[in-house]
């Protein structure tokens, strides 16, 4: 595959980078990235990966655009309210870069469809808003052996790290299972400053590009936490947990399943801990 | 003893991880605890002693994304 003159111009700032070059840009244009959730995190991920010239972007989301999404979900514009999120997303991606093939799934990501959906892709991005789905994505990537870029946001904070299954610590190595229902609020309940989704999602896109290009140091075995109020990043070193129920020495999880969906309820005041 | 909790040095009385969590008013169900980069299993929080110079990380759940 060779680039057209327009494509060489479009990707010239990438091609100029010795770490990317024409060869790297070709890798990008042949890469397939699956994004679970076309919302706060999925928006910057999809927009930047589209601009970068990723070959195929897969998107799954069962939701329609709501007015309350527009404060942070920059894939969706005011006239999109009421429209399917994946279709709204596809239109923006193709407007940015018609080179990108977009595969949309207006559905929920479930234990039944997860493996079939991610198998054709090279990398998976977590852009979901609940714990059962985050654990399901983690487990599915382990079984399908796909690199995963995890992301999480809440209030003024965000977290991001990459997982290379069987090589680096997985989400379950650290967090085991979802917190008891009602203890940890969602963005819907607790709020989220919109820009944090942009910061964390953009780092997720960066990680995806680095993994595709095979450059730099991946964000594996270290968790990156961001605090927007302090404008501070903190890196927490971690490692694979031999007692992990998924990827440890004596795994108990041998097939995909879904944790029960948490009941929407705010945690009781006064239980908020250290910062 | 001097212990680093989430990057901040703190002067604490000797105790186990569960006692440190209680002292910091952190519900143990809301965090994953790492002691010197090693995850402490939830059923080991009381059995795990914190020593002078240890580095503790309380990783709060962050479940949002949309």
C-alpha cells in the first residue's frame, strides 16, 4: 500500500518524526482499534485516532446522544441530540478523515458478544462508565490476547494505564472485582469536569499509537492518576499479581461473565478518604 | 514511624494496613491497597503490618468514562 499525495500531505507531520516516518504511518493506516463506548473517553480517542489515520476504528455503544453529554463528549454536537451515538461518531470521524474505515455496533458490550467483537482488532480502548463493563473488557482482552488501554474518570480525577495480557498487570490484578453497589458513585451521580475526559482519552489515544508503532515506554505496570484541581499526575508502580483470579498462577476465571450492574446510589457522606 | 501514603510522607503509629485505613477514614471496600508496589489482598489487610519507610498506595475506584 502506498500513500497518495494528499495522504502524504495530511500525515506529513507524523512522517517527519523519525520514530514514525512513512513506515510508521503505514503501520497506523493498517491498524485496527476497537473503542468500547462513544462518550467522554471514546470521543477524544476516536477523534485523535481518526486524525492520526488509523485504518479501522470499531465503535460500540447502545446509547443515543443526550443534551447532558455535550459538556464533555466532543464527538457529539448539539444537532445530534437524540441520534445514535455510534452513528453520530461515525459522521465526525469520516468528516475528519475519510481514509478511516468505521465499524459501528449499536449494542451493549456483553459476555456473549465481547470476544467476537474484539477478535478482528489489534487494540481495545476502555471508554465505558461502569465497573461491570470495565472488568468485562479486561477479561475479554485477556482471553483474546489483545492489548487494552484502560481509562477511568470521576469528578476532577482520571486514571489511565495500558495492559499487555499475560505480560503486565491487568485491571483485575489490582482491583479484583467491582466495589459493592452504591459505594462508588458514577459520573452521572457525582459529576465530571468535562476536560478530564479529554486529557485521559487523549493519553489513551497516545498509548494506542505507541503500541501500534512499537515506540517509547508503554504505560504498563504503572498506573497514571491525574488530578485536575492540582494539575498533577502521579504514577503508581505496580506489577502482575500472582493471586489474580484472571491472569494469576491459579486462575479461577476461565470464561467471560458479567458482574451485576451496580445500583445507582451515592456513597454515604463522610466516607471519602485520603487525597 | 514514617510512611508514604499516596506520595505524601506521614507520621503514623505502628499498626497493620487495616488500622492505617481506619485512621485515614478510608472504607477498605473503596480502595485497592498497594504496599511497596505489591497488592495487599483484602483478607490480608489486618495481617499485614506497616513498617517504617513503607510506601502505601490507596487506589480509589474510578469507574467513569462516559
